[in-house]
């Protein structure tokens, strides 16, 4: 049985949404196979999956859809 390297919790195979953030760029990749810790929520990707995710970040593929993401500024609220 695999364990989380961070907290020693139980790790489960799941499909997750990967989020990538870099300066003004923000993208999501859905249905990514990962192992997720049921205790701390840490997501672990295999080296192959990590390589593939970096390809998405390089704008190599056409997105399946585009969503609007509202941006708030915590310093500016009544
Ligand atoms: Zn954990």
C-alpha cells in the first residue's frame, strides 16, 4: 500500500484537475490521473504525467473550452 510522503496518510488513485499558474497565465487540465492523499490532499503525479502536464503549459494544444475566472483583490473590498 502506498503512503503519502508528507504525512504518511493513505494515497488513492484519482482523476484530478491540475492547475498551472505563472505570472498572468492560468490554465486547468481536467481528468489528470494522480495519486491523492486522503489526509492532507497532496497530489502526486507520475514522472510521465508531469512531463505531459508541462506540454499543456507550453500552449502546445488547443483548449477544449475556455472559462471566465473572476479576479478579486482582497485589499479592495468594502
Ligand atoms: Zn498526506
